[in-house]
C-alpha cells in the first residue's frame, strides 16, 4: 500500500517536471502564461516540497513505530 506522503511527494515531483518542461518550451518557443524563470522557480519550489515531504514521511514512520511500541506496553 502506498502511503499518502509518497503519493504527495511523487505528485510534487511531477509538477516540478512539468514546470521545467514549461520553462524549456518558453525559452525555445514562446512563454506559456508565465516567464521561463518563473516556471523554473515553481519547479525548484515543487522539488523542495517533494524532498521535505519524503523526509517528513520517514520521521512520521519513526514516531508511529514508537507510538505503537508504547501502546503494546
């Protein structure tokens, strides 16, 4: 079963890839709603959120394991 954090991080990564693609398209052809540098900023932000989400998922798993161990006592 896929965790919520993994799905969220993966979707932010997809958004980052789409933003980078939009930046390349804007640079080569014509701007798509935003300038190319703005698309790059969106891509960077989305990647950072994806990394943060993956890291927080690992911390949440540790907390849940501790909580389950304390419940069994």
